[in-house]
C-alpha cells in the first residue's frame, strides 16, 4: 500500500511539472503581448522641400554646340577653326567676323525703275519749286531799276543766304555790277540772262559728272558711298541702284553699314525691289571692311557691272571713325581699285556740310558729291560752295523720299530751275 502511495505521488509530481513546463513554453513563444507604440494620428502630408534653386547661369556667349551634327547650316561662317579645341577647354568662341553672305533678292515681282528722262522732267519741276524764292528775290532786286549800294547789298545777302558762299557771291555781284554799269539800263530779261550766265559759271558746267558704273579692265566698277549720319547714304545707294538697273546694269550692293542693324535690311529691301543682290553680315558690329571686301569679291565673281558699297554714317570729327573709313578703303583696294567715292551731303545743313566735306575728302579721295534733300531747301547755292571748296563735282541730287527721286546733276537745268 505504501508502495502504491509513493507511485501515485511521483506521477502527480510529474504531471504538475509537465503542466508548468507547457505553460512556460507557451508564454515564451509569443503568448506574451508586446506593447506597440501607439500609431501616430494621421497628420497632414508634410510639405515637400523644394529642390534647391539652380544657380547655374549660362554665360552670355553660351550656346548649344551643334557642330557635331551633319545638318547644313543656313549661314556659312567664314573662319572655321583650323585646329579642334582641346577636349577639356571651353568651346572656341564664335568667329569674330562671320562671312557676309550674298542675299539673293526675294521680291516676287520686280519694280521697273523710272527712266532717266522721265525722272529729269519731274525733278526739274520739284527743284524749281523749292528754289524759285531765290531766283524771284534776285530778279526782283535786279530788275527793280534802282540799283544803288543798298540794293546790291541785298543781292549779296540773298546769294549768301542761299549758301553760295562768300567768294562766289562776291564774284557774281561784281560781275553783275560791271555789266549793269556798262549797259547803263536795266531790262528784266537782260538781267535774267546775265544772272543765268553768272550762276552757271559758278556751277561750272565743264566738270566731269559721269558716275563710274561700268566694268573696267574686266572687273566691276567699285563705288564707295560715305557721309555723316542721316544724310541719306543708304537711300542714295538704293536709288542709285535703281538708276543703274534702268540702264540695264548688273548691280551688286554691299551693306558695310554694320553699325545699325536695320541699315542692311533697308539696303537689302531696296535691292530686292529691283532684283539686285546684297552682300551683308547678319551680325551687328561686324567688320565693315570685311563686308565691303566680300561685296567686291561677290561682284567680281558674278561679273557685275558695278558694286555699290554703303557705309555707316560717321561724324567727321571722330577720328577713330574716320580711320575706320580709311581701313575700309585700304581693304577693298587689296582686291580692286575704287573707281568712285561719293560723299553724301544733306543740302539743308548748309555751310556745316562744307566742313564735313573737307574732312571726308582728307580721309578718302572723294570723287563726287551727292547733294540730298535739295527738295527741302532754297539753299541750292551749296552746290557752288562745295564744288569750289573741294574741286569735286556734284554728280547726283536727291529731290525727295520717293524711290526714283535721284537725278544726275545738270548745271544748266539747275540754274533754269532756280530762275524760272
Ligand atoms: N526729302 C528728302 N529726304 C531724303 C532724301 N534722301 C534721303 N532722304 C531721307 O533721309 C532720311 C535718312 O536717310 P538714310 O538713307 O537712312 O540716311 P543714312 O545716311 O543712310 O543714315 P545713317 O546710316 O544712319 O547714317 C530718310 O528718311 C530718307 O528718306 C532726299 O533727297 N529728299
């Protein structure tokens, strides 16, 4: 019995120990609940931190390098680099003087410029309209009958006001005085005749006023057009191209006014209207001498009759600008002689134009004067003054803003227009 009791006690102990073991195991394998931190309450989506601003600023001259492609460039450049830049260095700067290009005229229908004969009749009338005041004043004085000192002084003043200049005025008045004294009478028609003769003498009809616009020695004639700002250079080149086209000349224009971007456009438009090509640079401030050089080259290659080169307006008292003009001339002459240098003077600036003329004549050998805006002044006497001063003839006159308002200067017609 004692033995049975011992066996039962052992079994009971074993059972209790087993139970304790099972519970322990259960708790050790996860039965124990781990306290998780509380799930934070949903908050608003935090704002996205903006990316740091891009502080890279391309340099003014930066551009996408397209040189690796095979696309044809619209505008060929004159000076491609001869050696490729080292790989790690900055890209080579753009060539300083892109080659001027020959811009073919694009006008769909070409204008037919007015013939020289047609324009002369029209322009003579316009000239006389603006100058008859001078003629009338003189004739009234001279034919007035009473030619005392005071009257002669008035004649003198009238001529001076017309910008004839002191020397020419003195000569005209002295001659007339003598003729009146010798004749003893003053008849209006006779006085008109004398005045006509005296003025014509001053305008000097013996000067050669032809424009060099025909091929010489198998090359085109080269005409350079110079002057101060706003005198009408570009307009004159455009009008002159029309005069020459009307005479069946092959003309090439050179836009060497690279100072003002619109000047090349303006010239190109003039050319396109009559089917004349323009050599120009697309870059404002390009070397004008290079453009002039290329225009002359283009003219020679296309076997043109004449190349007309427009230059930027420049003040005669700015020596660097006058030096630049000398450079343009020298660079052209590396390729071809210059046959004509036309100085454009604004007739309305009167005696101021004379000083300009002197300085330009020193910088480049002026061979002819274009007197513009003669339609807007009664000071036609400037023709006489400038010719005397430079010993260079007035070859063309501008008589309006219209495309065909440029005429060859005809001394007799000019004096007629003044005295009509
Ligand atoms: N009334 C009149 N106006 C003219 C004549 N010639 C030119 N003009 C005008 O003068 C102004 C200046 O002419 P442009 O040809 O641009 O002068 P520019 O000398 O080339 O000027 P820059 O290149 O700035 O020096 C324009 O409004 C022309 O229409 C003319 O004979 N008579």
